[in-house]
């Protein structure tokens, strides 16, 4: 018997993000998930190293890899729609649950318990780290678009940044302070940082 779980997940590269906005550089869910995974891992490492958090950064990395997996079935619903009101937000959460169950059914029975925590992420510190990384990734996308002269992302950048700043995790602030400025540098500036 053949199982379709990973074949479905490979289609994350076909799910476009920011679908209601004009983009100078398109972004898909697979690209986004990789960036979120790297950022979440770094935040967890900072949390463990600097703030004594009892966290496994590699587990956080795995949670981040799968954080948008259900969108392979639902698509990436635009934020203004997804969060328009409590009714829509609740309906979308239920849809994500149905999608997670469907994805889990595409695995052999003995593997489903191992993947369930990644597709149905429980609230807590690790989830908060992934959420912060998700928002930071969105903010980086906004910065890139603004830098390319696309004012379409001005409002999104402001709102996403406010939501990041409202998170009360010092490791998130450290990531922003230590790494975010480099995202506004040119390739030459990245290659020769001491000359600037």
C-alpha cells in the first residue's frame, strides 16, 4: 500500500501566500515553512541558552516545519478573511482540525501518533515560539517588499510588527535585535559588514 502524506505535503510549494496583495517576489508555503523553522529554532536556542528555558530546539524546529501543513488542503486564507471576526476564526480553526485529521489518515496507522503533535499543535511555550517565528517571517516578507518599493505591504508591516512587539518573550526581542537588521542590508553589505 502507498501512503500519500508526503506527496500531499510536497504540494505546499504550490500554495501561494499573500494572495490578495501585489507581490514583487511571490512566496509559497514551502519557502515560508523553511524560514519559520530556522527562525523558531534560533529563538528556542536563544531561550535555552540565555534564559534557561527547558526547551528542545530541534522539537521546536519540527513543529515549525509542519505549522502550515494543513494549508495544503485549505489553502492560505488571507488574514483579513481568516481573522475578520470570531465566527470566521472559529470556523477556520475547525477546518484546520478536519484538514489535520485528513492528513494524518494519509499515514500508516502506527505513524499517526508520532505526527499528530505536529499537525495538531498544543498551546504552550513551544507553540508561542513557532507563532513568533511565523510573524517574524511575515515581517521579513513585508520588509523585502517595502525595500523593493512596494507600498502594498506598508500597513501589513506595521500591524505584524506590533503583534511581534506585543509578545512577551525576551528571546524574540533578542532575535529581532541580533538578526533582523541584516535583512535590510544589500548583498554587498552582507559580504562586507565592517566597511559600512
